């Protein structure tokens, strides 16, 4: 009886965590000898996904609590779910080192202490206004998917030229955030109006943002 009771409690706790404090996936790009964004603030239970777009890189936590494995030249994706609050610095063993040396980053994980709009199931495609806006040099773009979809999230300048592809892959249903750092592109981007467009299955949405230096 006690075993059955404790099993029911565990199942209930898992259900509450998944539904009251749903997971958010944060994307980090690994390229140009840097992690973009280099600093992230997330909640307990959220996932960080590193995508290596070329170069000999890997991800290693200063405290060895997570690692993508040996450095590799091939394109790779590494995901880690942060289930403990704290500050987690990390680095690339080839181009950085512990303590913030060279190619490094920091994940700050906070406890999820309250119920907010993120606890509501996603019922429709939605592209949110970036924040902050205007921005310099980086801003966060959020979007929601009600179903698994092949998506692209791209940035264009005011004349319609493509500036960046932030996401181009299959995503499961949920809420996502991605960072756009204008300083990470060759020569940096100039001040002005830019547009970001989300294409997800039947949905297409575009919003305006302003880079103000």
C-alpha cells in the first residue's frame, strides 16, 4: 500500500511540474569563437540547446555537471535540462577555459516560483514582439507553436535582404525564445529597422524591430 501511495505521489508531482511549470527551450548558437547569447537566465526545468554551426567546439561546465563531449568539427546539437537552481559557467575546451576564459558562457537558473501565462497550453501559432525594442546589440524573440512544425525564423533588413537565419529545423509544440545579437555578424549591423519572420507550417508572421546604436 505504501509503495502504491508513493508511486501515485511521484506521478502527481511529475504531472504538476510538466503542466504548471512547462519547459522552455533556449537556443544558443556556437560559431565564430563565441556562444550566442553568452549569458542566459532561465527557470528550473528549462532546456538549453547548443547548435554548432561549424568549427572545432564543445560545451563543458566549469563544475563538470554537463558536457557535449569531445570537441568536434562536425555540426552538432547538444541539449541539457537544468533541474537545479544556480549559476552554471561553461566553456569550449579548445578556445576557452573555466572562469570565463576565452570562448565561454554562463547559464543562470532561477526557481520557478509562481504560475504565469506560460502555464497555459499553447493553442495557436504566435510570434511575439521582441524585447527589448529598440535594442543594442541583442534582443530576445519569443514564439509559440501549438503542434510540431518545420519552422524558419529569419531576419531581414528594410530592403528585404536576408540578414540572418535564427532557426531552421523541426520543433515540437511549446514556447520558445531565441536571441538575436546584431554585434555577432561581420562588421556588426548598422542602426535601422529590421524585420523578423516566422514561418511554421501554415502560419507566417512578421514583426518589426529597431536596432539603435
